[in-house]
C-alpha cells in the first residue's frame, strides 16, 4: 500500500508515521490490489483531526475523525470507520456482481426443489 502523509500545524514524528502506516496497512486484507492512502493530519486549538482517503481498483473511501486527547485515538477511530466501509462495500460489491436475476433464480430453484422433496416423501409413504 502506498501511504502519503501530510501534517498541518504539527510535527510529524517517526513514531506517528510508523503508527499510521501500521494501522492503514491493516486495510490491505480487504483488497488484493494495490491501494493508495492519503492521510492528512492537523491540530486546531486542542483538537487532533485526521482525514484518510483510500483509492484503488474502483474503491474510494473517506474517513474523518477528531479526538481532543491524542492523535493516536483519532487514527484508530478513522481506520475503524474505513474497515466498516470496506466490509460494507465489499459485501455490496459481491451482491451487485450476482445481480437481481441471479438472486431470484436461486429463490425459485430453492422453492421448486423444496416442493419436489415434499412430493417425493408423500409418494414413498
């Protein structure tokens, strides 16, 4: 995963950079393709905020988070939001590929086979 990190009104330390890269790298389990992450950090008064954008292979997800205490909590909150979006998006993507007709066919096949097994059981008895 390619990660680009920019900071506004704060110093980007190596520990913070490593933490962001580790947490964002967790998202690679949702896609086999190379993803690009843009991370923007900032501090306004006493609020730490983060904006993460993930792009790649038809994916485009955004997450914003703020925390008054530490940047690390804001990072965790934003990555959790992205994980939820990936799960929901991957589930919707899978269902969209199958299409409504395929889902209806599955329902009809299930109804027909259920009816046949009931008739077969009645004939044997």
